[in-house]
C-alpha cells in the first residue's frame, strides 16, 4: 500500500469543509494547508486524539487548489484538494 493512500481527504473537491480520515490515533499529528502560491493558510496540531478523523472548515478560504501536508511519526504525507 502506498503511504499517501493511508490518509483520505473527502469530499474532494469541497465547497466548505474537508475531513481527513485514517489519522493515527493517540499520536502527535501536524496538519498544514498551503495555497497554490505556497502560503500557509491553515495549521493545526491536534492533541493525541481518540478519533481517526479530523474535520477542517475551509469556508473562509477562496476557491482554488490547495496542498495539505500531514506530519506524523517523522513521516510527511502530502495531498492536493480543490475548493469550489
């Protein structure tokens, strides 16, 4: 299984919220979102969570393509998504 397939982002494209699923439980995670210009527009470090899902409200962001990175266990996973 490819490592990038572990984390799932849905819905993609989105109109306001995305959900990350399959995050590791009880482990430190850092989530960062960048716009197409490489500017950081969102960052969160959820505490060691009990749920494998994390919801992010993107309704304040303009429409466009974004890159989300998830850092966990010295591993960095990057995925693209679109906000309509």
